[in-house]
C-alpha cells in the first residue's frame, strides 16, 4: 500500500514478523520498542514538523489492569510481543510514551491496529462516534496529528473471535488497503462507511473505530500526508476521575473462552493474558520527510 499506492520508498519502511529468520527483525518487545523509537525519532533528535509516519500492527491484543486508574474500564490495552511470556505484554501507555508524545505539531502519524481490545490502543483524547467526537474522561492532549484506525472496541475481540485470531486479525488490514487502493483520498465519512461495508461483505461483525489526537470536520478528505493543525487547549494529561479495573467477563460458551481453552489458558485470563500462548505478530512502520513549507 505505502509503496505502490502512495509512492513511499521501500528504504523508509521497516517490518517485523515472527517468520523472519533474522532475530533483529522479529517482533520481540525490545525490537518493537527500538523500532518505535526509530519511527518517532525519539532517540535521535526527535521528529520534525512535516514528518509523516505510518504504523501497522497485526497480532494478538489483550488487556491488563491500569495501575493509575485512568482508563474508563480500568484496563490498559496491550499487544503481545513474540517473547511476551518472558518480557511481558506491551501496554498502550508504553507505546504512547515512545511513539506519540515526542511528536511535534504538524507531524502526522497514521496507525492501523488489527487486534483485539484495540479501540483506544494509543489513549488518544477523541473517539469518533455516530453523533460526532467523544472526548475521553481523562484526556491526554497532544500537539501532533495522530489517528488510530482499530479493528474493534476496547471490550471487543476481532470478528467476535468466532473465526479464530488468524482470520480476524486480517479483517481490518484487508479492508483498509482495499478501500485506499480504490480511492486514496476519500472523505472520512465515505472512508469509515467503506471500511464497515468491506468487513460486512467478508462476514465480519466487528466495527472499525477511529480515535484521534485532534478533532476535525468529518467531511474532511483523508490524506496520509496532510497534517491537521493543533487545536487542543494545551498539552498534557487532564485527570477528572479514577476507575477500578473492569476486565471483560468470561463465561461458558463465550467464543474467546473456548479459544483460550484450546490454547491451554483459563478463561478468566482473557483480559490479562500472561503465559501459555505463542504470539503471532507482525508490525510494519514507515516514515516520509516533508518540508514544513509544503504544509
């Protein structure tokens, strides 16, 4: 998609997959974090206004209790690195710290997360709903333009898990690519409707979600390289309420419980997976420099 449809250079793109024989290109916790730092340039002088970034993750997602009580369900969303049994899950707080907070105004980051519990996988302050933008209870305001397209809500599992992770985790990615290959700059209303329609055509029940660091008119045209000016009142966290952990309940007959049982896990661990599963993950990231004069 990036090279053929949007003309990005292959040299500006990195991929991590568990099938790669090179250990430096496998999605371990250390490799994921170091490559996220490369993407945001947080360890090399920082991203600049005009930089355009893209991240795609397809793999297992879960939840764990939020120790700060800032998430509305009391749970942090997580992704599972290939070595998570030894190194632990990677929480949305960790990803946001490395990837999102270092970005300046007029830097643009587009993220596609194709995994369970990914609705607010970057803790962005705004979620788009049928009635407009909804602000998080404890928003963290950013100066940059960051948009997250996720495969399902925080409480949801990809394709209701009824088709197993392998099929479900590709649903959002496939729809995202198919829609943009047909029309690379659709209006957001058309874009989201097309994503939903594509997923319905393929038999998936999950609803794509969009969260953002900036509010904008949904009649705006989607553009991978055109950043939205910061309109937030200030930068940083606003704490309005604390929440207790509320993991997704699991019961007899629940498809996710059955899947976990197949993998040798107890159903009650669904929201807090700690061991017993081999993570299947893939991550693609790319960046493109753009002169600030072009903005």
